[in-house]
C-alpha cells in the first residue's frame, strides 16, 4: 500500500480479499467523492473500508453516503 492510509476491499465467502479502491495520495485529506466499481459478484460478500494511522498521529475517517447501483442481474 505504500503511503496510502485508506483502502477498500471486498471479502468473498471463501475468504479471498480483493482490494477494489485506493485514493490518490493527494486526495486523503478533506472530503472527496469516490466511486468504487465492484463488477459482478455472484455470491455473498462483505465490503471493508480500511484506515491505517501512523503511530502518534490522530485522524478520522467518515463515510457520508453509500449507494449500490445497478445491482440486479440482466
């Protein structure tokens, strides 16, 4: 992950993790809109948003809105 303190993952039922989002390093301060494309997932899954804090540093992460769009199968 390098210096990126935020990332989003999808965990599949078999325990496999796929990192689906990392912000640009210049966009981790302040409010930013992000769109994460998951693609077609045929089974149960969990979405996990992760944050890593440098020891001794303070910070917060907030999720303002989350939408799932076009989830129905054709």
